[in-house]
RNA sequence: GGGCGCGUAACUCAGUGGUAGAGUGCUACCUUCACACGGUAGAAGUCGCAGGUUCAAGUCCUGCCGCGCCCACCA
């Protein structure tokens, strides 16, 4: 066995765990050893995940950290289960975002991309990409992400670009890509069109202006209501409702557009116009409003564009307004209208303004020719795939959102007037005006053969290449082994904010291009909010940097915290206190390991493993050993089941509670007795073995969540000689075979587990094991009761007290006897006496009743605070009486007896008996103190 | 306008119709030989509000209040 290097010395582990030293060292070693590469499967299953590619020049934020933690946890778990696992990293060129950053830099230099020209600008972006890329990859490494870096992809590398081109050509051939002249969302700051999704709607307080348009050739006026008066400069019609009695006589006539003087028609349109709203007459500006554009088509109205590509008013608007910004033009138009008396009314009105997600610019609807993906046929298949269960979306509530969006999907505008991205593989012919779409750059027009062709200037939406990502990362369109081996991928884990942007597009493109869904399960997590519950933002100053948290608390602490948040459906309000709590847990685990290391002198791991496999060996186990081993088995199975059900939060909690409450607080305290130098050799060696074995199991069950500290400890831990060389490769302790022995008729299970303790079936079913669990529970209750009595009576800490008990039956008396030595040791009792029937306890005892009706007395002559003790007993009695009333009321209710399930009724009856017995004892204890 | 989610201890969160939980914080005591990033004991809740279903509701149903999010071309 080759061991990983470790900071632990021969004599044991260092006093403190130094995450800053351990984490990079172990990560480098794992990476070098090739553990992140897929391994031939021993389970016959494969598990593949594609990491959502972060922006190539991005930095790790909490969302990335959450994604990577959840994915790494599941990936490591599957790897430990022997699956053929691959987790694919990569980066996204992030068209607009990256281009904006470089343009900002140019602006600071007093230059611009236009000034530079396309070629030099792109060179500049590539340089920027080179200098700023890789940071987030290294940050993912710091988090411990076991990504297969050898399969790294960038959306603009050669293979990805080839995939994009193939996809575009295929879709074009299949009639799913087309060009169209219609209104688009124009971001004048970035100088590009945007898809509907890239436009965020912000509710704003606005106004509704009523403007009078004179009807041509009459004295009449037609009043229209608008939220955007400046667009009137481009009005080419006014619409009224065909059924509106107010305006019947005006339909077909014309109005004179104020400030412009143009005559435009009055049309009747029942789709656009709501008679109840505003004045019931709507100005129609086909060039600058999506509804108006459609209305214009219905009535053959002109499209007059008065807002230019720079976002300012342009010709053919009247000269005074040209060059003005929208805001300036609005003020100017309103002032002019006011002067002429055309502005008849102003109301407050709320409206939503479209804003570019990336640049923040107010988006202007403008008419333009763009490339579109026809989504209806793609969406139909993507819907079916989820409906039929080929792909499962978790949580369920997001599935409904997916359906709703897919069912109402619009065609996808995929062309962007940017330079940074995949250039559209289409060539325009100057001779015949036709377009040639081709996989290889053509020299001639495929329609007329002319060589006067030039490539389309536009690039594709970034999400087009992202939408191919599961295909691209596995080698598509080439016939790759990886594709056969890992497609469809097993899991897509990401934030629900990109369900439509990304997940939906991958579904559509994957299904169309490969004929199969890109992933079997979509697991969506929520957004991480700042500590104040607000969305994290620089301006609010509530941004939490995961890398800083790693520096401060270690990657494991952050990961454990994020695991506990994985199931949150509402936003995740960041809590530093909890990260700190999990750092404390790591320290606790470290100290558990240190404790173990101090007591393993002479321990023979191979020998102990062999003994555990035999009945004689099992027979040597004491009650506490049986208890902790059985609980360790149970807990690791439970944790695995919780992961299967996507409950990482409960899995983390379950493992945490077991390690701290049961193993550290419970078993270690018991074990100290047998580990003392003066203890018997035999007892010592069994306890050493159990401690080492349980610690081994605990490290395995925790490793997927907190990989670093568990590996560091595991490397030191003495293990059987056939153990794996890294915890990453060790088996997860899950049930590997489960056979019911019906013929024996005893209902015992032959269960085998992977891990250090294999043949657990007989052991778990044994009477001794079940008895041991009861005994340990009793022991804990007893010790707690005595401690409580001492604390309440202010017995000086460290003072040993005598303990007397009275047990109501032979079974309990036997149990009390069995736990005698361990209870005396753990509780530091001065003596331990089981009172005979009818023998009264010392008059000046503090007393309590524990489970099963065992009475516990602590004689405290001279120490007992009688008043305090009376008060405590009264409180206790009042509590039990209240419970008894509730239980009795239930049991006296005939409907309850008749309708509640039998076992519930039985439980209540038992409880009543127990409560009555406890109360009787409490009353007599109280009476003793009366005098 | 439509839809979704969340309101549980001071804070961050679990909770499967059947005795309200964890971590942090708080109080008291303890420098007990793994760990003060620790130990022991304790206090702390009208489970947002109001109805309803049920033998039984934190849990299921309806309405309301508060917070957050998504979708939507209502001038």
C-alpha cells in the first residue's frame, strides 16, 4: 500500500488541523494520482455529470460553490460505490459579459472596439481571456471539486466551435433556423439584439399621458393614452375598438399627428384595444412596440423607425428631436404638446420597463432582421421527455414552471451583433442576395456560384453553445467513446434561475441532435442570499465570498454548510454562524481522531478484521461495542438513502449527530475505561478495534461531504492491509447484499456491507446487540439524571456521589446490573446500589424517575437544597400531570378508541400506565421532603 | 394580471396527521489526562392570523396578512 503524504507523525496526529496546509496538498495528490478520471466500474453503473460552465473570466461565488459542492458530494459518493464516474469541467466564453469587460477597458484607454476593428478587437479579447481565465478553475479546486480536468472544454475551443457549427447547419437543414424581419429587443449600450429571456422587467412608476389628435377635416379630436409619448413621432395609425360606440364614426378617417403633421389612419382593432382602458383609443407605433408591430401587420400600416441604433431619436422624426435621448425627447414632446394644448390629461401609471440583463441599458424594441430558432417542434419533444419521465426535474414545483415555459415558448432570436462569439456560418451573396449556410467556409455562393460572398457579421447567442454543452463535453459530433459511455448524463445540477436559459435549451438541442435527453435528472437549487436575506450585490455590500470562507474556516466547513442548504426551496439566507458550527464539527472530528491515535498502540487491524468476521470474535464485543457498531452501520445506510432522495441536508445532519452525540459523547467516554493502561489486554484490543472500525466507517460516510479532513485522518488510520490507497477509492459502507432467510423462519437478514465491517447481518439481528442498545440508552438516561440532580442541588463539580436505584421488575434490574461498571465509570459515581424491594431510599436524597419507571436516588445529606428539590419535583410533577390529562382525555374519548389505529391507542395506553407510575413515584419522593 | 415558494426558539434551518427538534446565541457551573472551535445542566415556541376537515393539525383544505421569486406585449 502506498500512502499519501501526511503531516501526521508516527506518534499521532498534530494537535490542530490546518486546513490551509492539508487541503492543497491532498488535492494535488488526488489530481496527480488520476483519481478524478473515470475508473472501470465495479458496480456496472455509470454516473456522469457536467459542471455548469462558469464564465471563463469569472470568479467563484456562492452559487458556484453550492453547485460544485452538491455535485462533488454525489460524484464522490458514486465513485465510492464503485460506479464509472466522470464529472466534466469547462468554461463559457460568455459573449456579452466578456465583450463588455474588454470594451470597458478600451473605454478607459480612450478607445473603442469600432476604432480597433473586428480582428484586433478579438485578439484583445483572447488576450483578456488568457490572462483572466483559470482563476475560477483553481477556486473550484480549492473547494475540493473532483473534476476530470483532462476533459476540460472551453466553449470557443476548436472542438466546441465545430459542435456549434454542426448544430447550426443541422438545424438549418432541418428548417429550424430562419431569418426574419420583426421587432427585437435592442440593447443600445452593447449594440446587440437580445432574446426575450435576456430582458429583465422592472416595475417602474410612470405616467399615462392623454394626447388629443385632431381628426383630419373635422373639428373633432381623438384622444389617445400612452405611457411613451416620444414614440408618437413614429405613429402610423390610431386604433379604436370596432364595437366602441364613441368612435364608430371615426373608423376609416384620418388624424393629423401633432408635432409631425403626418396624416395617419384610424383603424378598428379588437385585439389591441381594450375599450375600458385609458381613452379607448391607442396610438400605433409599429416600429417600437411589439403589439403595435402586429397591429401594423394586420392593417398594413407603415413602420416608421424614429429611435436609432444608438438609442436616440433619429430621422424621419422632425429635425428638432433628432439626436435627443429618449428621456430628452419625452420632455421635449410633452412640452410641445402642452404648448399646443394637445396634452389633455396625465395619470399615474405603473409599468414594467425592459432592461438588458447584462448591460443594464433600457431595452428598446426596434425592427430588424435576425436569425431565429424555430422552437415549437423542439419544445414539443422536450416537454414529452419530462412528461414521460425520461428526465426528472427536482424539486417538483420547478417541473410545472418548465411545462408552462415550454408550452408558451417563443422563437429564439439567436443572432447577436457582437464580435466575441461563434460567428454565424452563413454567407451573403452580393450577386443574387441568397444565403449559403455551410460546414466548411465556402468560396462561392451555392445558389448562383458568384464569389462575391461575405460571411454574416453576427455571432450566436452564448446560450446556443451552452445548450450543446453535454454533447460538446463528451466529444459530439464525433463518434466518441465518452458519448456512448456517458450520454445521457446522470445529473444536471444548477440554480433554478437558469432553468429556461440553459436547462431547457440543452433539453431541446440534445433531443434534436442526439435523439436522447441530455440528462436523467435535473436537480435545481435555490439562490444564496446575503446574511440580510437580500440578493447579494456589490452595491448592497452583502456579498459573501466563498474563497474567503475557505481561507477562514476550511473548504470542508463551507461544503458541509452548503450540503445542509441543498434542499432549501426558498432563498438560502447565508449564515456565518452555521459555517462556524461546521468548522467546529471538523475540529471535533479531528480531536476524535487524535484521541483514537493516542490509544491505538499495538493495534492489529488485520487481526481485528479477521476476528469481526467470526462468531467467536463477535462474541467478544461488549454492549457498548455492539451498540456503536450497530448505530454506525445504520447511520451509513441512512445517509446513503438520504443522498439517493436528494436530501443532502438531512444526510449531513444525520452524520453530524451520530459522530458528535453518539460516537464522541457516548462511545468514546465509555471506551476510556478499557483503553486505560491498567485495563485488561483483551478488553483493550477489542475497544481499539471497534474505535478504529467505527472511525473508518464514519470517515467513509462523511467523505463525500467533507473530503479533505476525512482523507487526512484516514491516511493515518491503521487499516487492514487490503485497504484502498485513498479514501476517495474506498468503498462506501452501503448494503451490498440482502437476503431474507425465510426457511429459518426467524426473519433474520444476511446483510453484507462494503467497508471495514462486512458481515453485519447476524450481528444486527443478534439478541445481544438489541439488548446492548437498550442498555446503553438506559445508561445514558441514568447518568444524565444523576448529573441533573447534582447540578440542581449545586453539588460541586467533580464530587463523586452515591447512586441508588429501584427498578420495578427483574428485567430492568438485570439491565441495571449489566451497565453497573460502565455507568459508575462514565458517571463518576462513588457507589452504585440497586435497592431491594421495600427498602426505602435515604431520606435526604434528590430523586428522579427515568425510562421504564426506574427510580434514581442521590443521597445528598447536607448538600441537598430541600426547597430547590421540592420546586424541581413539583415542576416535574406538573409537567407529567399535564401530559397525563392529555393522554387520559384521549383514552376517554370513545371516538378516539373507535377510529384511531390500534397501535396508536396501545401506545397511548402504555404511556398512561408509565405516566401514572412515574407520577406515583414523584409524589412519594415529594412527600419524603415534606417534613 | 397569472403562477409558485416561504412564514416553526433571539438568528439560520429540520420536521413523515399521533409526546415540538438541531446548530448558533443565551444562563449557570466546569481550565476532568481528544477537543474551551470543549464538557455538563438549563432557559427559551400562541408553529404568521382566522376558519374548516379529522378521534387527533406545525403537518391536510379555504380565506387573509407578511416576505421572496417566476412568468406576462395590456396602451
